[in-house]
């Protein structure tokens, strides 16, 4: 009998929810082209509009909000960072690479050792600001789970005449989304929806220029035939997102601390989303732990998933000036996680811990 995989990497991607998969399979038989005027086209268009309405409702968007579907949150982030028209762009040091690397002329807001952005530093950066400015700060950090003070960012921005973008990919379905932002990014595959579907929500009558030349889909802001099945799957996934209780995360952290008294939990004292725990034991290389856990068919991460599949030190922990970054592991729970997953992880991790400890020389 094959053992069930223990998947504890939901901040990287989540398994498809069964209702999403069923709907997508039905649509994939013939998605239709939403730009066609015939019945098949109109059916495709309706699928897209239903998904758009479901997502706008789920995020409590205001009446003026406009939602643009994209092929990923990465694309949505690039769209706003590159094409909002702002002369000056300010982003936090702990953003996802799709924000951090979207332009070379961005200025960086530092973060405090707690993992929260430095609001005073942001305020100072905006003194005497006379250029049109976009500030981009994520709602929840994907590595530590630390919740950022976006409504304070909005207050500072409004005082200084700047616009605000937030990458809310890791916040959707976990906390209420912040109010007052001008641009907001979401991704389907972090909430039990499909990979390859994201969106940018524009509020307060702002716009973006398209990244791609082509047809006039998505109000002329995102050319290309819409991925009907993925968009509909996104809409379906959003219908039943509800925050996980912190029971599994808390049980995990309690058991980890009982095994390893020297365990460090990043952002522990700050407000964090209830599904994420990032921790380290000094001197325990993350790579060694990841390999041993993988051999036991347990999936966790060392921070952000790297496209190359290699393990590299986290820019988030570096920005926090955190110690032991090379030892940091991230466990993230999701809609299909159970207490048994915690027990399987702890059982295996304790063996790894004892093995590594037994090889260490006493100090
Ligand atoms: N932003 C954050 C905070 C993320 O965690 C991710 C995914 O890891 C992305 C953006 C990119 O999302 P996508 O895979 O849809 O491009």
C-alpha cells in the first residue's frame, strides 16, 4: 500500500479542490472563446463574468472596482509595477520577486527585525515627494506569514499623494483584505484553484496600460484569449475560502519547541496568518532537513519556492537581519491539512533532529 504524501507547502501551491477540478474538467471539454458572438462564445463569457463577480464579492470590492484576469499573480504584479504610469516606485524589501524584480529603478522600504515593514522609513521617503508615486507592499509575507500594516501604508500614501498596490496572494482566504488600496493582486492556486490564473483589481478609478499588444479583452488592459476553465476554477475556489483555525500551526510549534528548546520562530511575536510557520534550529542546514523529509514523502519548503529547484538563502530573512537563515524551514497548512499531517511531520523531524544533534560536538 502506498503511503499518503504529507503535503505541508500550501504557500507554494495548493491541491485543487474537488469542486474546482470537476468544473474545470467539464469546461475543458470545450471552453469556447469569450470573444465569439455565438452561443458557445456567450457561454464562455458568462463563465468569466460569473468568476469575476464571485471574486469581487469575496474581496468586498467597492462599486468602482475593476478586475482584470491575468495568467498569474506574477503577471498582475508586473502589469501594475511596470505600467501604472507612476514616475517613482517604492516597494518593500520582502516582496515576492515578481514585485522586487519588476523594475530596476524601484526604491526599497526596509523591514524591522520583526518582519514588519518600517513605516517611519516609508514616511520619510515620501517627504517633499513631488513625483507621481506607487507604493507596493504585500499584505502577508509568503515566507514568515507576517501580516503587513497595509491600512497604515494607505494612510501615509494618501497624506503624501501616492497610490498603493498590495500583493494579497497569501492573504486571500486567510484574513480580511485591506481597505483603501488602489491595486490588489490575487492568485488562484494558493486557495485550491488552478495554476495559471491570477488577477489585478483596480479601485478608485485607477488604470494600467497593457503589457501585451493584441485584442481588446479585459477592458483593453490584458490582451489574449481568456483561459476560461482556469478563470472559472478561480471563481469556484474563491466561493468557499474560509480562514483555517490556527490549531494545526499552534500544535506544530508547541511540539517543535518541546523537541528543540533552541528553536527560533520567525515573526512569532507579530500578527501572522494562521497557516504558516517558519522556524530554524541554529546549525541545522535546511537542505539536510529538506532532503531527509523529502525521502519520507513530506513536502515543506525552505522559504520561497525557487524556480530552479535549488535551495538558496531567503531574501526575506536577510532583510529582517534574522539569524540562522540557512537553517530556516517553512511549513504551510491548507484546506486539506489534518492533525495527522502534523504528527507525521513531527515524528520524522524529531528523528532528523536527534540524528543531527548526535553528530554535533558539545560547545
Ligand atoms: N506573490 C506572492 C506573495 C506569492 O507567494 C506568489 C507565489 O508564490 C506570487 C506572488 C506569484 O504567484 P503566481 O504563481 O500566480 O505567479
